[in-house]
C-alpha cells in the first residue's frame, strides 16, 4: 500500500459518477443520474471503494433490470456500506438479474418476443415526430402488467426528479401514462398522475350524479436518450387533451414542477390558448366573469391561468399588464414591503416586476410562431 491509500479521499467517490445507467436497444446508450441521495445518502458520496462502477441497465422495451457492481479494491471496514444491496432495495424484488449478463439478455429477449400490451392499456393518442410514430397509453396500477412495468421504471423517478418518492401502487387513484414507439415498442417515457375528489360546493354536490376530480401530474419523465426531441410537449399535450375530454375532471394541476417542466407547461398552455382563440379574445374582454368562465373551460388551476393571462397581456402590449403584475406582487409581498421605506418598497417592487417581465418575454419568445 502507498501513503495515498491512508487518505480518506482515496476511497471516496461521487455516487452520481459511479452509477452508470444504460438503456439497451439496437445500441446501448449510457448516461449518469442527476440524483443518487435517496439511495446513497444526502452527500451522494460512497466510501470504501476504489475504481467503483455500478452498472444499472435496462432493455429498451420490457425494461428488465440488470445490476453489476465492479471495483478494484474494497476496505475491510464496518463503515463501508454494501452499494449493491442499497441499489437492489430500490428495484423490484426477484425481478433483477445480478452480474449474469447472459442470463439477463436471455430473459429480456424472451420477454420482447412475446411482448404485447394487455387490453387494460387504453390508447390516449398518437403522434408523429421525426419520421416515427408514437402512442400514448393510460392504465391504472390494478393491472398486473402495468404494476410490473412501473416497479421496473420507478427508480428513474428518484434518479432524475428531485424530491421524488415511490408512489403507493395500491391506491386506485394513481394512473400511469406510457409513451411508446409504435413500431419498435420501445418505452420512451412515463407519467404518474393522481385524481383528487373535487368538492364544488353544496349545491353542485347535491345535484351532481357523478363525482368530480382534480387531476394532478406528479412525476413526468422522458428517458434521457429521448430527451430534447419534442416528446415532452407531445406527451404533456396528450395528457391534457385526455383530461379536457373527461367530464369528471374539473381542474388540471402539477405537483412541485421544476423550472424545466414549468417552461414546457407554459409553452404548451400558451399555444393551446392561442389556438382556442383566447389570446385574441383577451384584447376585448378582461372582466372577472369572462376570465373565470374561460379558466374553468380550460380546466386550469388559478395560479397557472393567471400567469398565462399576464403573459398574454404582455404579448398583446396591453397597458394593464404592468398594473396587474405589480398589484399581484404587492399583495404577495405585502408584509415584507410594509416594513420598508416607501421609496425602497417602490424600488423593490419595480425590480421584481422587471424580473417577471423578462421571464415572461423569454417564455413567449420560445413559443414557436406565438403571436399576440
């Protein structure tokens, strides 16, 4: 052993770099996770190994998981955790092939040979992109096939979505949207969604025969090999259109979206409102009743709808844009602003307004062919 072997940093690795994820189709595409803290701790560090590589692989259709951990040296120390066991605890028990690559290939090859979606997979929509055809399906987790598939892919949620957790597969209100390549059957992405009972008031409750629900997008994931190709927008729009045509859904929400998903949502919602004529109509109407009626028909939650209205007012060069945004910011930050001098409060309000305006302009300019 050399002197460097006694230094802790020699035996400490970044878990995000040690974990190599692969999706294997005609070719194997390898990529790194964004997060590993749910598996290997908040620091995302692994101690006690040299030259550690943790291979986590899936075939591109059935997503049969495979794990193989390799390293050149390991400390004989009680503080050294078993990295393989930790990873396996997040994968479906008795459905993972460990180390035996030939067995894994045989298993997923056999699965792919007989791979057909059951009738419980309801086709939601189809679309064409870059010369290929894709299909969006929906199913609940009461179906055994869907449950098995979700158990295999759910680890991607915690590896690529910050603060994500595994969902309760026994709760019937969870539904999964699946995105597949129509020809190759390759799984491109998936979305977990949840339906909450929506109380619309005593009169509506007494008169309504059918229950009403808020629909929530929870975990939205396009697998890394298929990202930045337009699939996210197509899948999001397929889900929204499915809910717009469902009379039991009254409102569409999103759970803790990150900035990237906020942008995707804003762009697609703006495009949809433009196609439906709302952008033009907003030039002529601004009264509360008009706005609320449209918000309900578009099934948009209040915060998202108000953001879109502000963006449209900006794109329409409406003189009411600045007043509306500043009023909202003042109400939102009233407690903080009330404790400062009037000039300081005015300056802080203006700074916040400029930031909001700049961000809205960025989104508007990113919407292809968006016109006021």
